[in-house]
C-alpha cells in the first residue's frame, strides 16, 4: 500500500545522501521530488506547496560533516507533513456518539461523495463497526436517484440485521433523512447513517440537494467518501464538496489496491480535514482506522 509515495519520499533523501545540501544538488533533488509526488497522485498544487515548504526550511542550513544530509531532508519533509496533518486534526467519532447518546438523541452522520466510490458499501462497513462498538444503528436510503441504490443498502442492512428507512425512487432525499431522524428518536437509536446520491454530471443540482439535506437533517457529522485509486479526481471532488457543502472528515476506499497514496496527503492539504478510515477490502470488517503518525512514519522508513 502507498508504495509509489514511499519511493518518492525515499528518493529525495537518497539524492542528497553523502553530498552537500544545497546548490544544484538540492535543486535537482527537489524538482525530481515534485515530479515523483505528482506521479504518486499528489495534486500538483499540493506537490508544489510541499516542495516549496521543504526548500524554504532548508535554505541557509549548514550541515555538519558528521551529519547525513538525507536525515536533514527527511526531518524537514516529516515536519511539513506533520504540520498539515496536525492542522487537520483528528476526530473520535465513537466518543462523540457516546456523548450525544447520554442525552438520548441520535448522532446523525451524512455520507457524501460521487457514485462509484463505494459509498453505500462504506455506510454498511461503518454500521458494522458501530455495532461492534455496542451502538444501535439505523440507516436511511437517501440515494433516491440511482437505480438499485435502495435495494443495495437494504441488502447490506439485512446481512447486518439493521433497519433501513426508505421511500420510493424519486422521493425527496431530505424527506428520507428527516424520516430517519424521526425513527431514530422514536426508537432511541444511537446513530443514524444517511446514504446519499452522487451525480457528478449535474454538479449544481447535486450540491443544492446535499445542502437541502443538511438544512433539513442538521447532521452532526459529514463524511466524504473517495476512491483512492482515482487520484487527482478524488482531490477535485473533495474540494467541490468541501466548498459547497462542507465535510468533517474523509474515508478513502480501495486503499488496499492503492500503490500511489497521494490522495490521502492531497485531501488533507487541500481541505484541511482529516482522513478517518481506509477501506482495505470487500468485507464488512475491512475498514481500518487511519493513523496519521504511522502513515507519515512509513513514508520515510
């Protein structure tokens, strides 16, 4: 996982190994590093910003002969990335759900993202995770546009012994979400998970629909679901949803097949929102919590 990105980080350290840190050696190393980042699906603007940060942090530095320049570069890279991930912060969703459950209210989570990213399956995986944590869960089938979407969520729910609140196709998704909230309150359910549509061919209509759902349902948390394999497309989608609707954290699907890994860095850099989980397989248990410290450590291991 993320092999290409690891190679990009190790390459810049290797390029200056046992050489003077500065001049043409560093310039070429930074240029090659930027290209490697872009090839690893890091958005170009992010690759440029990260390279500029590292270059600025290295300007005027004098390296003792006993110190390996590669270590200095590695430290600066790690510091730049740690700052970005620290700014994005982290979220303990389980603690948030427990806190609201004490007041007897359901914690409402809205899932956002385009069709084809594995959003509905991710809703099911997240519901499974919540059940294992001891929470009661109900799902709302808010994608009333894609043929088969309601049946897909219902089939997942049947396998997990969960209730699904749904209406007919073509119904107002905001009304479905509201029904889900009313059901969760009436039955004292801890958490409501709302699936939504993702028709990128009609961006404006989609954003207006998501905005309406947010106004009506007032979700406690909004999760953006992206396909890690789509690279820069995942980043542009994240920007779009964050600008028009806003989200609180992201889940990257198909991370087990992602050898590049640039989407995680780009989404954090561009939106300032944390990556929460990684989809690492097809099973309901294949949802791994994202550990930013371990992720950054592995890049320069």
